[in-house]
C-alpha cells in the first residue's frame, strides 16, 4: 500500500502520560527496556511485553522508560503513540478498530481517509509507520493494559524499525520480548511511600522518615506492591496528623487488610477482581484452594493433592495461572507462589465461595501429603524417629526409593511449608501435631533451631487449649523437648528454656490424664534436661520418680533405661 503522508505530521508525543515523580526501585528494569529500544542495539526487539500482577507498576515503568527513550537523540524523532486498551475492564475495553482510528488520526491521517474495517485500518496504520520510519521519523508505540493477542495483534507494527512496548497482566503469545515485573524491594517501597506523602502534603511532611519502624510495617503489609503503597500514602495524606503507627496497626489484621487498602475509586481488591473474574471454573477453584497452603510456596505435587486432581492436569492449570500472574513460578521448576495480598484475596473469595471447594477436606489432604512425605523422608535421613504411632493415613504410604539425598532435598525444599503448616492456627490440631512429631527431629538434626522453637511454641499453644490438651500433645512435646535438650548444651544453651517449658507441660498433661507410663518417660527426658542445665540434684530426684513409676506399672524397659541413664549421667540416689 502506498501511503501519502501529510506535509505536516501532528506530533504524537503529547499522547504519553506524564511520568510520575513518585517512582523508585526500577533502575534495572528501565535499563533492560532501554537496551531493547535503542536503535541498532544487539538487544533490539520489535515488540516488548511488560507483564505482571495487577498493581505491580507496569504502566508507570513503561511511561518512565518511554520518557527517557524520547529524550535520547535520534531514538524516536517521530514521537510516541500511547493508548490504554482497558483490556481488563469489561465496560471500557477498547476494540483494536477504535485504537487504530485514534492512532491514524494522531499520525495526521484525515478522518475521511480512514477505512472502516479492522484489516484495512491495520494495513494503513502499518504502512504509515513504515513510511515514517523510512523517512527518519521512527515512532515508539505503547499499548497499555492489553488483555489478549487478538486485542493487540492488529496494532503491532511490521516494518522491523518501529518499536512497540505493551503492558499486560497476562503473558501473551505475541512473539514479543518478555519482561516479567516483580514487586519492588523494601527500601524502594519505603521510598515510594515517603515520596507519595511528600507529593501530597509538601516536602515538610517527615512522617515516613521519622517513623522507620512503622513505615517498614506498612510496606510489608502492602507486600511492596506499588498500588497498595500509593493507596497507603493517600490514606496518610488525607490526615496530616495521622501517625504511621495508626495505619500500621490498621493494616496488621490480615483478614481486614484488603478492606483497608482502598480509597475512593482505588482498591487492591478491585484490581484483583478484574483478573480473577476472567478465570474459568477449574482455574478459579485451584486458585482459591492454593491459599490453604500456609507456607511461602507450593510444589506441583502438593497442589495436586490439595485439589485432588491429576498431577499433569494440575501442572497445566498452574502454568496457566502463572501466565495470568495471579501466581508466580518459584525459583526452581515445579514450585509456585502467591503474593501476600493475592493470598489474602484468594482466601477471602474461597471462604465466600458457594461452590464445591470443600476447603476443610482439601486442607486435610494437603496435611496428609506433607505428613506421609515428611515421615518417609525423615525415616531416611534422621535415625531412630518413630512415625507410626501418629500416622493419620495408613492407607497411603510413601517410600523414598531414590535414596537419602533426594529425601533430604525434599525436606530442605519443603521446610518453610512444613513449619508454617504446624504453626497455622486455622488448621485442625491433630494434623498439626502429627506433622510436628516428624518434623521436629529433622529440624534439630539440621540445626534449624529457630524453626524448632516455632514448632514447639505452636504445640505449646495447642496444649493450653482445654479441648486439645491430650496425651498426644504431651507425646509431641516430649519429642520436641528431647530435641531442644539434645542441642541445648554446649551447642545452643539458649534452647534449654524451651526444652524445660515443653517437658514441664508434657509432664503436667500426662499427670492430668493419669498416664503413669507417659509421666515416667517424661521424667526421664526431664532428667536429661536438668542434668544438661547443671541441676544434678533435681535430675537425680526426677530419675528416682521415673524409676518408681516404672516399677509400679511393671515396665522393664523403662527400669533398664533408668539404670543405664543413672550410670551414664553419674547420678546418685534411689532408682
């Protein structure tokens, strides 16, 4: 098609939104995009797709990049064409025909020369861009908020010189160079909060700088998500006398956080709604169920158990969800994570969903999966750990046929999830206890003492519930106390107070339930801890009490252990 360009071309530069002065933490991303846009660069690509979660700051990143690119001499002498396609808003979604009409007019094409059909408009548009590029007036095309390849395809230049940058919540099949955008780091998030408050209230507003602890708490509650940060800043700007501690406390309650991250027509929940509402039932169900995993990420296998569907089908669903950026791939293949605010959103809609999610049974399936895998792995990696007495799923067992190394790798990969699962108060206590029973020895053997303390505190909290204070709880506390005592001597003396607390509570529970044999074995463990702490006289008294009970119940094994321990620890007294 031969295109007759008007003698005077209307500059398209005015179509680019102004770059915000509130911006931080994207130097690397801007540098990478500029490399692609630079004429003659070996990194040059005809189209670049900037994709990421709703509210992640894709549009602002592209506007900032385009502004810098336009300032470069001879990069884009023809200016920029910018359009918001509103791809995720069903009421405002812009058809490509309408966007092409707008672009052709911006390029100076008389309205009467603009054809009515999509294909004809697209051919004219591409020819015009090619002619301009050939005449030394290369243009940058920015397509913001594109939701599908069909919406964007007719707007992509084909001359090989005109550059295009698109933003989308989805990874689209456009043959474009892909740039996945993540949240900013915490320091940059605090900087954005500070800049936004000062922009609204003037440079003299020092609230963010004067309250670094509360500022950090706010940005963590926002998950370092730029949209949430801007809303938080607007809430602070509304009331110049409001201290940051007030907002930090308001956002600390997780189940109310999404309600509070809103202001006028801006809300984090609404942004997520537009992505979630595009999911089909199968993807939506899996997305809702993923919030039941308490840990930072989830494996494909665990997700399959959670949803009770085939592993390969689960993997396909997870990849699809990752392309929508409602979830993100983990650092290694086969692991997936949700942004903290997305997790809260998925949990909220899951609780309110009236369909057949069956969340409690799904959670139980996940815990059974973690227990069976953990028990099998621990039996390979940590000697002398008994898992059978607490097996909640004897109908399904797992054996590590590939060896100790693979079992250890599984434990190391799943450790944050296992610890979080034990600590999750919303889960059924029995599932948490059986998991604590097997994960405690592993944590001790690998010197993960902070996690061991977390698990112990979670079980102690269960033990103080009158409806849950059972002999099973006491048995788990005994195991954990033994691990804490074992490492609480010369290695980590700070563990001994936790060992004392666990064993004291276990002893009290056994006595409450008149479990004499359990009481005796708890006294044996207590003896070790007292001895490690240098309380030799009390250790001898505890061992004597254990011996008396073992004789009372006729436990010959216990009597033998007392005799051996008395000699090994060089304790004196009647035993």
